[in-house]
């Protein structure tokens, strides 16, 4: 039971972590990206279409990431160039993404809610099946896919990227003191646009992992609020990569645990609310810590 929860939790953490990485970098640049959910949904949709057409999970994942990046860049322009409120623009993009995908599914595929396409290539397992024999962590390692390894590698590199690279310093300066960025001849808006495109890239990959990790189908409710959970994770982690990763892992394990608990006769709706209840608790704790520091 514990081994199964750990294995499922680790895989369920991946899309949350990928989206949180992008959202964290975006927030460091001064933009709170509420639209992670919509970009994840588009990424999942594109990944299923491209995977079915090409038979390649890699081409599908890259396509999802690039589409997410383009959408992220367009989203940033509405904020940096047109002066839109970032919260309203983000919520609008989420609604637009869901509506546009539903329309395309209805018109192009005659489908409503769920899209099943033939020959969808799923993400392969990285390690051999024999590793499942390793106690406790064997099932978790046996289910590792390339995008999960990419997420782990990205969170490992992120502290160095933000703290020791020129572009990382530009991002942090833009979010904290844009006048410093202007003083060295840079345009803060360009930095914010690049950071938002970066967030879209990672949200697109997150959607691809959701769609191609095990099921290979697209459903309009596939993301199930994970973009907002990712948003809560980097707030709870106080914009620090490792703390954010720990929060994502907690939410992933809770998601896996609630799935397992539904098999023992507990009310499904009550158990299904557990991860979102923990998000609410996390945000309350974060706000209390913030108030305590200001006193």
C-alpha cells in the first residue's frame, strides 16, 4: 500500500512541479501567472494530437511545450503592452483555453468531453522493469518517465539559474526593482515577457506529462485544478525552488492517497476534496507567516 502511494504520488507530482517551476520564475519577474491551468490544458490537448499523428512522445512533448510558450508570450503581451490586469487576464485565458478546446473537439472530432485517438505514444519508462524488486522505492523507480526526470533535473538547476546566471539576476531584479534593470540598459517588459514564455513552456510540458504518462487520452477535466495547485505550491514554498518542490511532492502524495482511500469505502467526494483542502490550508499558513513577519 505504501509503495503504491509513493509510486503514484511521485508521478502525480511531476505535472504540478513542472507548472510550479514556470510559475515561480514568472513570479520572480513580477507576474503572477494565474493562467498555468489553461496552458496545461492546451499542452495536454496538443500532446495527444501530435502523439497520435507522429507516434512519438518526444515530438508531442516538444510541440506541447512550444505551443505553451507561444501562448505564454501572447498572454504576457496583454499585460506588459496593453496594461491588462494579470489576474483577470489569467482567468480569461483559462476560460478561453477550455472553451476553444471544447469547440475544436466538437467541430473537428465530433467528440464532447473526452477525446480518444489511435496510436497515441505514451511516455516510456526510463529504468528496466527489474528495478521494481527494490524494497519500498522499487515501484516508484520503475514508473519513472523522461519528463519526470526532466522535472527533477530542472528543479535541481533552478537555484543556480536564478542565483548565478545573468538572466536569472535580470529576472529577480525585474520583480523586485525594475529601475535597476533600466539602469543597465534593459527593458523590464522584455524580461517579463521572456519569463512568461518560460512559464508557458513548462506548463505545456506539464500538460503533456499528464496526458501521456499512462492514459493517452484527453479529457476536458484532465488538469483538475493542478495549475492552481502549482500556484499554491510556489507561494507555500516562498518562491524557493526546493521548498516549492517539497510542497509539490506533498500535494502529489495527497492526490495519490485520496485515490487509494476511495477504494476502502470512504465517500469519494469528501476524499477527492483533500488535496484542495490542503491547498487552502497551505495558503492560510503562508498568509499567517507573511503577517507575522510584518508585525
